[in-house]
């Protein structure tokens, strides 16, 4: 059942077997299997998951390459609801451990929000991540190409970059290291620091050995049209022509709502066992 503000009262006293935070591919997959195991489930989704921004799927079993990520999410949501799972568009603000159950505080709506609390025996954190993108004065300029031919995942999209002039955009020397495995797909690689960090002599030597160019000037803007990036304009007005790009700047995990639960973290990441269970 798709819950709304007006139908919340129908679930006010229910204790769900499992509450899933996040309605992306992971959360929907979890919800589908939980419902098929006859467990009562509620998915709470803030909307526009990471996969929503994928404009084309080129590596998804059984789907044509022009299928957008939002279509996968739409079909996944319909599949889940067909199994009688509950679904709510909302934002999980906090989770409190009550012993036998979790209390999950949810904000519904951006303007004049409604607040409610759900209870569940188990919690699945399927809230995912958001990728860091190059910081430009006009971020819309970045958004125009991200998810099209400005990629964020070498494993997913390296094949799409084969034999093309590729720009690698990093936030540190180590993040630029993705250029070396990218070399499996294309030898035409230019690395950009956006003047945000220094590169060691040893790293420069590695780049020189591979024939990769390093550009340390600030980036003024991406160039292109119809969401296809064709190059980068630098602060001095010069242009570097490109056919594609790979952003390697890390990501942020959406786990703030778990801060009041005693969980084990390592480098900002939740530590789990081989069954993906947390320490608590």
C-alpha cells in the first residue's frame, strides 16, 4: 500500500517486521524478497535515488541500453507494491533503539511537513550514497553532463569510454589513480586536479610513463551540448577537448539517521559481517 499523510493512521499501531530505509535498487530488491518471505515491510524513500540519475543502462541484464534508471525504479516499486508491501515517500531523520524494536522518526513533505514515528523489529539501511562532483561556480553546468557521458563508476562505464579521449577528475592524488585501470579501456587520458591538491613527483613519473597528461589549472566550465560533454574550459580560457569523463572524487554515505545507535564504523563506513549485519 502506498501510504500518504491521510492514510498514516491506518498503520499507527503496527509494528513492522522490517523497515527499509531507501527506495533505490537495493531497498526495493530487499523489500520484494521480504514480502515474498511473508514479512511485513515498509519502505521509506526520500526520492531520486542515485540510480534515478542514470540516463541509460548499458549493463543491466535483460534491459535495453536506452532504459533510464528511473524506469527501473518505477517498475521495481510497482513490483514491490504488487506484493502488498507498504511504501512511503518521506525522510528518515532518526532511529532510536527501543530494545525489542526500533522507533523510526520520519518527516513527510518539504513544506509544512508532517512528522510520524514507525516501529519495526529489524531495520535495513538501504539509503545508499551520493557521489561528490567537481566543485564549480555554476554547479548546473556539472549536472548537465553527469549521468550522461560524465561518469562516476569505472566498473559500470569503463566500456562506454573505450578508445575515447577521457578526462579523469579527482579530489586527491590517490583518487586520480583510477586513471591506470581506466587505461585498460582507453590510452587517451587527461587528469585534472582543478587546482585543489598537489601531486607528488613519483605520481607524475607514473603518468609520464603511461603518456597521460596532467592539468592542474582550475576548471571554469564543462563544454558540450545536448548533455554530451565535449571538453573542459580552463580558468585561462584554454580548452581541452574530450569525448567522455570519469569523476573519481568519492562519495557520502547516507547514514546520519543512525548516529544515535551504537554501531561500529571504520573510516565513516558501517562495519558489517559476512551477512551484511551491523555490530548491533
